[in-house]
C-alpha cells in the first residue's frame, strides 16, 4: 500500500513520523505501528464535466479522485455512456500528473442494474472480472470502486436481485483481487449497515470482504430525504442521541456497525455530502414557538422544490420512470439560491439552526417555504474530528463539484489532520 510519502503530498516528513493524523491506526490491534496512508477522496462526475472541469479540481488537496460512473451492462461488461467517456483519459492523465490516484466507480444508483446477473455464475464472474481488468488496463487506472446499490436489495427499481448477491459479490471480489495487480486499489461504496445476506439481515461478519478490499466508502448520506415522512438530516454525524424514528443511520452508528462486523476502522472511509435535500415546509411546522427551526417537521409531500442548476424539473431514470425534481442543492447552489453567503454562512433573512445530535445545519426561507438540511464548514469539521478520533481512514466527498471554493474540503482536511496543502512541495 502506498504511503503519503510516495504520494508526494506530504509537507514535512517529520510531521509524518510523529503526527498521528496523517496515518490511521487500526484500533482493533494494540500495535501503535500498524498505520496506513489516509485518504482524501472525492467522486468526479462525468456528466457535470462541462460545469466543473478538470481544471476546477483542487488536485493538491486529494489523494484519490474517483471518476463516476461506469455502469453495468448485462453482457458482463461496463459502459461509460452518459459519463463523458472522451474525458476519462484526460482525467487519468491529470490525476496521475498531480500524484493523485485515478479511480473509476462502477455502478451507482442508476448503474447497478446488472451486477447481480454478472456475478450469478462462476462463468459470469470470470467474464466480468476480465472485462473490468481490460477496462482498467485500457485507461491506465490505479483502482476501481465498486458501488453496487445494493446486493440482495432492490435499489432504483429495475435492478436484477438475488438472495445470493452478497455471497456472489464476495466470490467476485476475491476473483477480481486475485486477478488485479497487487497494488491495484479495490474499494467498495457501501450502505450505513453491512450488506444483507440470504436471510435478509445484515452480515455479522464481513472479514472476508475486508481481506480483499483496500477499504469501504460508507455512504453516510441520503439518510433522510423527501421520501421520508418528516424532514431530517441528510448526512448525520450522530444518531445514537436521536429518537428511535430518526435513528436510521449516521457516521457514528455506521462505523460502529461495520467495525462490529469485522471491518477495521482503518479500512473505513467516511462518505461525506457536499449537498443537501430540500422540502416544502409550512411555517407553522417549521418554526418552534421560540422562533427556532424544528429539525424533524412534517413537510408537503405532494410537492418537491426544484434544487439548484444541476437539478431538472423532470428526470427520467434508467428504468424509464419519469420523476419530478430531486430537490438537491449543492453547496454552491445554496449560495446561488440566496440561502447562504459566499463564505457559507446563513444569509440575512434566512432561518438557520444546527441540529445538536446529528450536528447538521438547516436553512429555511419562510417566504418560499423551502427548508434544506445540508453540510457546511462546521459540520464537515465535526466529521473530520470524528475521523481523526476514531482511526477512520479518511473521507470521500460526493461530489468534488458540489463544494464552493473548497469551503467544505478545507474544513474536513484540517479537522482530520491532513497537512496544510499550501506548505506542500
Ligand atoms: C514499533 O516500531 C518500533 C520502531 O520501529 C519498534 O521498536 C517496535 O518494536 C514496534 N512495535 C511493535 C509492536 O511492532
Ligand atoms: C471553474 O473554473 C473556471 C475558470 O477558472 C471558473 O470560471 C468557474 O467559476 C469554475 N467553476 C466552478 C464550478 O468552480
Ligand atoms: C446511452 O444511454 C442512452 C440513454 O440512457 C441510450 O438511449 C443509448 O442507447 C445509450 N447508448 C449506448 C451506445 O449504449
Ligand atoms: C450470465 O451472463 C449472461 C450474459 O453475459 C446472461 O445472459 C445470463 O443471464 C447471466 N446468468 C445469470 C444466471 O444471471
Ligand atoms: C467490453 O466493452 C468494451 C467496450 O465496448 C469492449 O471493447 C470490450 O471488448 C468488452 N469486453 C468484453 C470482455 O466483452
Ligand atoms: C443460491 O445459492 C444456493 C446455494 O448455492 C442455491 O441452492 C440457490 O439455488 C441459489 N439461489 C438462486 C436464486 O440462485
Ligand atoms: C443472516 O446470515 C448472515 C450470514 O449470511 C449472518 O451473518 C447473520 O447473523 C444472519 N442473521 C440472522 C438474523 O440470522
Ligand atoms: C469471521 O469470518 C472469518 C473468515 O471466515 C473467520 O476467520 C472469523 O473467525 C469470523 N469471526 C467471527 C467473530 O465469527
Ligand atoms: C453521539 O451521541 C452519543 C449519545 O449522546 C454520545 O455519547 C457520543 O459522544 C456522540 N458522538 C459524537 C461523535 O458526537
Ligand atoms: C421522534 O421524532 C419524530 C420525528 O420528529 C416524531 O414524529 C416522534 O414523535 C418522535 N418520537 C418520540 C418518541 O419522541
Ligand atoms: C437534465 O436536463 C439536461 C438538459 O436538458 C439534460 O442534459 C440532463 O440529462 C437532464 N438530467 C437528468 C438527470 O435527466
Ligand atoms: C426567499 O424566497 C423568496 C421567494 O422565492 C425570495 O424572493 C427571497 O429572495 C428569498 N430570500 C432570500 C434571503 O434569499
């Protein structure tokens, strides 16, 4: 495995030798020496490449960038259709020229339709492994992130699903790990609790996965959204302090669940969100009697606010289903829409609270009745501290282009203990 030193991102070797922050320790062992390189990653989406170009990426602040998405084809292959295939060679060249590892994520919410079939038999596993190895060779990738949403569970609505998905996934990953070059990075983006087995329950032992994956990216976002019955935090830091209805996932409980199942903390990267979800909320529900915002108010489920310029009034998904807007606001979108000032603070005339348990900020425009739970510099700072305090491997942000002038990226890097990039050589 590569260290910060070989990545060339480190300011001072002395800081590396003494600082606990630039390496993560496996808390499950007693050895203070079992340290690994930390990860500062983000997904780069091919379909936003015209707005957020390769030149817009702060390459010097990342260790890994993950091009998204290659989608699964039912022919045991992958496709970059819709993700600007022409840009991928330039992405790889630019990343590697900046000493950043160039990865591609396979799957995603819309791209997981054929994982199940492609892993259903030993022949299909072999063919799928060969296709992905060929794909990685063709583009000179440093690694692949598998983002199957989700084995053993229906995701978008038209995925193939089998009770044996998770077992087959392990067989696939073992075959892929055995076939790929030893230093090739293999990761998986995973839900806040371990995947389900054939009995429909979360696996209680994922150590065989830990043996073949470099790490997992825990997708601690979309925990609450307008598919729920009340507003709630998009990406809670904590939910063990929330009431039972609200306690459906957080960084704290996800790391606890994955480590309890045998994924060492130093093989967990915390997925963090540069965006929030919006809801129409009546002022009577939104505002408590003291004028503060409620964190879990009822909302108008029959209408969804349009999000920022990356949202559409109607969207057609890969299953052919037409839906309304997603209501997603990226950090820059909240600034564009007048919720936030350019420095990320709440604008005048906008209600703002931080939900204490989840450490999540909310903004509310009483006139438009739009409420958004999102992430800002303080909440990213809290997540960075959580990473440092729990020997978590680092962070991966969905998505690189959601930030505004690195407000979020700088906050989490600093709190997690990454060296100040301005002093890097
Ligand atoms: C940790 O590293 C130090 C210095 O290299 C060495 O002396 C010590 O034996 C190591 N401890 C363990 C538990 O590996
Ligand atoms: C990307 O960079 C261009 C040129 O510097 C700049 O005009 C634009 O605002 C940047 N876009 C984003 C999303 O940061
Ligand atoms: C790419 O995707 C679009 C829409 O999802 C589809 O209509 C088109 O046929 C696809 N093209 C290829 C070459 O797969
Ligand atoms: C195996 O893959 C082939 C195409 O590559 C597909 O037609 C077949 O359905 C797959 N097998 C299973 C059991 O899903
Ligand atoms: C996968 O698709 C690519 C691009 O269409 C093609 O070049 C390659 O031969 C396919 N691989 C396999 C194993 O079918
Ligand atoms: C799942 O695997 C078991 C054991 O290999 C097998 O008996 C069963 O038929 C498989 N189920 C499906 C849906 O493929
Ligand atoms: C379900 O099966 C998995 C193994 O696939 C096991 O880890 C877990 O404990 C089982 N859960 C229950 C409730 O039986
Ligand atoms: C988890 O699985 C691994 C590999 O199969 C095994 O060695 C280990 O004993 C299991 N751990 C527990 C707690 O069952
Ligand atoms: C999460 O909440 C629990 C219960 O209130 C508390 O003990 C713990 O310190 C919190 N953790 C973080 C990281 O906020
Ligand atoms: C938990 O929170 C939900 C959402 O705000 C609320 O509807 C419910 O009444 C709360 N339950 C308890 C026991 O406080
Ligand atoms: C949104 O609309 C734009 C422009 O009409 C289109 O290019 C894009 O594919 C749409 N996005 C989705 C998710 O449908
Ligand atoms: C709140 O929403 C109203 C109606 O859309 C808009 O005119 C106003 O500018 C917004 N307020 C702020 C502070 O952005």
